[in-house]
């Protein structure tokens, strides 16, 4: 058996490249960057905190410890190391523990459904349901996705997403997350986590952290030059107040797993960045679950373990190499002392605690699908082409989720323009014309492009690993035809965007024209129309602007429906008087056509609000992506110099007028805001977390004799499959590493399992529990002035007051359903966290001396009510 060595000595932590970037950018003895370094720096923080079961994890922790105490060293290694890409049925599996009858844990995409499986649902994307501003929608979607994963035998759903947050609107995977606003994303991710885990499946919140673009996300050769992955360089205040905020909400909600990201952060890879994983995530945020690497985001062995990584996915150094930084090498590292036993015990305990927290011990069913083939029979180990048999049982797990999917997509549709009551349509229009490829079916079928890596037909999800197979995709054209033909009305279409003559001719005949346009994006490994994951610009795809121009030049009643991954430029036509209505429908999932027809024809009164800003030009957004190397032969450097000023915060700071602001959305009725009231709630003073932890627990003993870990002679080995055994009693020989034992460097404190000082801003899942103390309760009266029932998303913003703070920041919201002529009371709490800033000196949250104000309104620019906050 060949030992899984990986790259030059990373296996045992006794080589100068121990932290792959931390050695180059970190001093082992302090947090001062090397004198020759003029780039961003991530300070080393050790040891890796061990879980203690606090914050609602007590019972799960006790069960996990009891389980781990039964395990041998090899079994613990098996639990933490993936078996390799295409090694088992799921996109990721760790090794099984046959002695205890414990099957290989199954990790499976995606954040909008079950990837690589049949008889599953394709839910609306995260960035789409964000527009619902509806806690119930988010929870239900999470629960139903969790139930589908559970029914397929999945243990860990690889989602939800709050990284990328959405720093730049062209970011390829923004649509997988929710919103560039941290509060909207934080509440959405928390509800989603609760839903998934209430279904008995572990949620893996990702990608931690600052993974804000697809270009250069991984090491690669560019124009003949090898470049390390991009470094997202951010200051401490921005990290806490913006990008970390929703991850803290996910941790507070109990997420069982966090996935670390591909990129570097301050020139240290995220999956071995001890500051981010040890100090911030497990220390300050008190995360009790396990940290999983993104697929091939691990770049070292011992250093990643000491920096806080708990599970490596898919296990191999690169897909199907048969080599691993862990596996055999983690066994060696524990035996030679470079990874302490307590650290491996903590890895295993964290994994099993998450397992018990969500009830996998009672909810688990065997995996009944196969990621690598939809055939009923095939190979259990796809890469090795071994163990032929039944691999797909074709279990239908969809239940009646289509109803909720249709409703969620409709509730997430945003009405941007509605001239003179154009909408809702009555269905009695004499001649309806439908235009655009985006209205029609993909000629290859709804799943005809691998991982949806194309923009053919109507757009209902982006591309990449964050997707799921459609069981069907109801196109807008089909749904409109179904709506109108039952009344015997005329409906015709042109779905070739470049058929200019035919478009113009049909538009001249129409009583109403409905134009469908889109803009797509996705993951870097697929390039669509020259877009390498990230969008190259914010324009409509498929000549969409010209399509709208051709229709509006010939029809004075044109409705535009946008399916897009995020903001698009509409400046060329949004104020055209012949454009009588505009709807943003995002990425609505399998029920796309039905959900938009529900809104168009008035069965659903739109109540969605934009989860981002739509500006007049690309430059209006301020931030941009790095599309070409900017640091010579070294890792590209992405300096987040804008700080917390992204999206509406940037527009507000520079007094830029958006076309449609963050939080904007119309209804078929109107609402009046009145009678704001603020009540102060006494919650006591804020006290820093103090004291020390207990010592790291060691669960069981293990033999230090390498002879006890040799690969068995009676075992049938699967090619490229990763195992924990050794092939020699000589550890140096077993490592197959010529530099074994040379130039040793272990960070100070990394092996220390003694009690450690607690972090002042910590104290519970998500941070110091007092951050969630309610300081104020705000109420306001919202009245429906119209003649039909409607729903209004009432938004609460706070001005923090300091000169370097945004003008306002979203802090709470509520979606109210109000009958015509009736009023409802909006109620929202303001917590200590909501009115605090991160203080870099004290490393804690503080309420500044500046005066603060609360606003209640219908968008970030329509702040209709206000009141001072008196402390």
C-alpha cells in the first residue's frame, strides 16, 4: 500500500512550509509579521480550542464523548478523513467504522436541493428567497431541503451559504447566499440552519470566509505562471461588523458544521488559518461543531489540524490522486507527536456531537442514490470501477414540496415598476405576446447541461456545485399558455432573441407584451459565454437590452420579467414609458413559470423587496473583482479598502442615487406608516467573558507501537481509496517523505492542552450572550390604504452615529399581512449587538458615545418614521 503523502512534508508538520502561508507570513513566537513582509498578515493563534458542549450541545457532547472513547486511533482518523473523490456514493464520504456498525458519513451538495440525484426538488436559490424577507419561508425551505437530503441518506447538507456575502455584484456564487447585508443574511441563514437540522440533517454553513470571487480562488497556473490562491485582505473591524456577522448567527442557530473556503485571508489559506478557525470561530464565536474543508481546499496536514480543521474533503490532495494530507499521514502525526491525541479526539468528538445534535442516530437511513451515475446498477466505487451492484434505488423524496416552492418563489418576486395599475393582468387581454429565450424550455432538457453550466432557455438556478437536478422545469411560456388558453385567449411567442423582424412584427399585434430576460453566473470550474464563474459585467445576457428595445418600439404595454443572479443594469429602458411594469423574479427553481404567473395574474400580491441595490452603472457599486493577476508571480491581493461600505452603504456614503434601492419593492396595494414608539428595556451592563477553560480531554488510550497500525494482509484494497493504515513500522519510511523530521517548526502553544484563557467577546455560540440582550423595543402602525389584501415588509434601520459608520444599517424587519383598510402593528427589538461597534483595541463590542437614531420604513431610502435612541 502506498502511503498518502501529499506535498513535501506537510504530513508530519516538520517542514518549513508547515502552514503553507503562516510560515511565510507569521512568526512562530508572536503576531508580528516578518520584517520583509509588506502584505496583509494573519496572526497565529494556538492551541485549537476543544469543544465543551456548552450552548445547548450538552447532551450531544456527552453522547459524542461516549462514542469516541470506544474508537481506536485508526477509527478516529477514518472519521476525519474523506475516502477520496468518487470513492463512495456521495460527493464526500469519510471512512466507516465497521467494528461498531457505523457507516461512512455522507456529505452532499447543495444549498438549494440534493445534487446529483433523481426524484428530488430544485428549490429557489438563496439569493432569491432573500427577497421574501420572510422568516417562515426560509425555515420551511430549509426544513424541506433537509427532509429530502434525509430521505436520500445524506448526513450533512452542504449549505446554506453566507460566503460569499456579495461584496461585488458580479461575484459568481452570490446567488447561492442571501444578501450583501449581514443582518438580512444572518437571519436568513439562522432560519435555514434551524430548518435543515430540525429535519435531522447536519447543516454545513459555508464558505468561511471572504470567498468573494471565483477568479483565482484556488492555486492555478495562469499564463504559464503558478499562482497561489487570491488573498482577501480585510481589517478586524470590517471582518466583525460585516463578513463574520452572519456566520455568528449561523453558529448561534446551532449549525453543526462550517466549511472553510478556498481563498487565502490576509495571506494565510482559510483552511489552515489559525486566527480565523482557532481564535475567531472556535474561540470568540464558541463554535461547537466541526470545520470541514471545501473540496481540495486543504493544503497541508499537521498545520491544518493544529489550526482547527476537523474534517478533510474529499480526502485526497487533488481529485483521485490516492494521496492525502491526512489518512495515513494523520496516523503518523499522532504517533510522532506532531498532532496531540487530544486534538484528534476533539476532531472526532465535534463530528459526532453534530451527528447527535440533529438526531442522526435516529433519523439516518442508508444512502440510496449515487452521485456518479443515475443508472440503477453500477460501481459502488466509481473511480476504481469496483464493487458492481445496486447503486440507485430512485427514492422519490419530493413529497408535496412543489407547493411550497411555488409559493416561496412568488413571495420572493419583486415588483419594481407598475404604471397605472398595469398589473395584475386579468387574463382577458385580447392578444398576449411572450418574448425571449428566457421564457422557454432548454432544448437540451432542464438538466441537459452538466451542473447547469449553460444559459439555454429560462433561467431558474445558476451553475456549479450549488445546484440540483430539476424533476421538471415549468417555463414561463408554458404557464402563461396554461393560464390563457383555458379562457380561449390568443397567446403567441418569439423565443429567439435575435429574430428582430419576427419580434417587432409580433409586438405590433399584441395587447400586452411580456418580455423575459436574464443574467447568469456560477462556479469557476465552468465557463459560460466567456464568464469564468464570475460575471464579466452587469448587463443582461442574450442581447436582452435589444430585445426589450425591439418590443417597446412596437408595443406600448410591455412588461419585463428579469431572471438574474443579482443586480443587472436597467438604465437603458427602465424609465421607457412603454415599459409599464418590471418584475425581478431571481432564480425561482422548478416552479418558475407557475410562480411568475401567480404574480402576473394577481393570485399573489407581490410583497418581495430587493435584497441588494440596483445601480445605474457598474461603477456606482464601488467594489469590483480582480480579473487579472495584480501581484506579479505571487498570489493576487484583494484589499477590501472599502471596509463595511458595500451595496446600499456605499451608495449612501457617496450620495449615489440608485435606480432601485436595497429593500425596495412595490405591491398591488399601498401602505401608510405612522405612530412610531420606542420603549427602553433594561438589560444590565455588558460584561466581558472571563476565566479559563477546562483542560483538553483525552478520550481513551492508544498504542504508540507502529506495528499495531500496519495495513492488514487480508484486506482487499480499492484503488485510490484512502485508508488510515501504515505500510512500514518505520514512520519516516511510511511517510515516504525525504524531508521527514528536518527543520522542525511547530507554532508556540499548538500542542498545549492545558486550560486556556477565555476570549472576552465570547461566552456562547455566536459570541457573548449579552450581545443579544434587548435594549429597545420599537413599534409602528402600518395601514393598508388599498382595496385588496397585501403584505408589507417593514424595515428597521439604525444610525450608529460615528463619522466612519454607514448612514444607516438594517437591523430588523417583519413581513406583515394586512387586509384592505386595516392596520397592523410592527414590532421589532433592538439588541445590544445592533447598536454596537467592534473595538479593535479591547477586542470586544462597544456602544460608542455618538447619538443614535432608529428609522422605520419601506426601503433603505424610504425611511418614513424615526426616533432617537436614548441610553
